[in-house]
């Protein structure tokens, strides 16, 4: 069965371009022209990926992303933005988007990003089929896609879960941002490692008592991050 992609954008030319290229790649494509319609469709349909424009009439892309995550809808989101402001990209990631592309973009790049997102979601590695992983007060159940900290279930986006799982499976090892990009996002972000920092920050907010002095996910200055062996 073809994977189902939702494209939410108010520019007909972009919708037509993406729909054509995604269908050529073998995907089933649904479309929405404003945020409210996109939000309703995302709630009703069983989707594999949502391609979501940032600037939309009605409910904007940020609000759509936020409300979907609050509603426990964890469908991977690829955000489109015409803005070059880095803060917009970071905010989108903090609200739960899995990736972003800045307009103008190549439709082939969008298709590649979608395939990379699906590949990560579908590929079950040995790590993901292992028994429960424990690091101090952190307990991860890979097969159930669940994580608990001090026996309280963590509410994680799919990408946050993948990142936490990878860190836990390599506890005690220093991992560079590029290593994490390759392992978790499985895509070349051309050196844009801020996406890693944003997701690390999100994990710390959900686990650490003091995010400025983290005990579990440590920063190794000039290199990357390490999950501390507790």
C-alpha cells in the first residue's frame, strides 16, 4: 500500500509541484490549502508524513504543528518555510517538527527528505528490537516506542524518541553532532547541526531537574553530547 502524504500549502503552484513529484515517487498525496483544513485532515486520516507550510491562512503552520503534538498525533512533519530567519526554523523544531526546508526548494530534495523520514520510521535495527534499555532512572522500551524517567512516561515526538534511544544505546560515549545527524535523521543537513541542539534541549526539559546543569545528557564542548552512565 502506498504511503500517504499530506501537503498543506496555500500556494497552488507549490501544491501542484509537490503532488506531481510525490505521486511520481509512488506516494498517495492529499492536499489542504489552509491551516484549519490541514489540521482537520491530519486528525482524520492515517498519514505517514505531513508536509506543512509555515505561513498559512487561518491557523498557521506553527499552530497546526503545536496542536497536533498536543493531541498526541506524532505523524512526522516536514515544515516548509519561506523565511530565512533561523528562529522560525528552531521554533518549528521545538514545537515538534521533524525536519524543515527553506523555499525555494528542489522537489527532488523534498522527496528525498520524505523518503529519509519514512526510512527511519520503518527500519527496525537491532537496537530497536532489543529488550528494555536502562540508564539510571531512564528506562526505554524500544519495541513499544515508550520511555520512562523515574517511572513517569515521557511524552516524546518520534524524532525525540529516536535520539534518546540512540544516546542510551551509546551511553558513556561522546557522540558528535554530525554522528547524531547521520544516525537519527539519516540525511545530510550540510553542516546544519542546530536541529540536534534543539532536540537535545527538548529532551533535557523533559528529563533533567536542572537543564543548565544536566546530569544525564552532557555537552562535550567543541564536539557533541554524551549520555552519562549513571
